[in-house]
């Protein structure tokens, strides 16, 4: 196969891979954007099942923050954050013990 045919073939593979990746990211973003809020009971129960520590606070104005702090398999401590039952972020809050 000559060089120009190889290059054209490579470009088509890269383009196909890029399109497939873009499609998957779009599906994932859409799923997250349309996720239903979890109840406080669900957040608390799932946190307890993970061996975590559940916290919640009323922020006023109809806003509630909930968090679950847990030690992950990588040895680090994380907090999953929820606003009104909708997952927002995960923060690393502690290093792995030495």
C-alpha cells in the first residue's frame, strides 16, 4: 500500500474514532443532565452501605446540601456532594494514610 493510501486510511480511522467518542460523551452528558434527584433517604442509605459518613444542611431558600464522606479503594478520602438531591461534585478531602 502506498503512503497516500495509508495516510487516507489512517485519517478515516481517526475521524471515525473521534465521531464515536463525541457521540458517547454526548450520551453521557445527556444522562447526567436528566438524572432525577435522589431522596435524602437514598443518599443516606447508599452512604451507609459504602461505610461513609452522611451529612446534610439546610442552606435556606429551599436549598439543601447533602454529603457523603468515605474512604475509597485507592486509600483516599472523598466527599460526594448533592444539592437538593442532585449530585454535583466529588472532592478529595484527605490523603491516603502513610
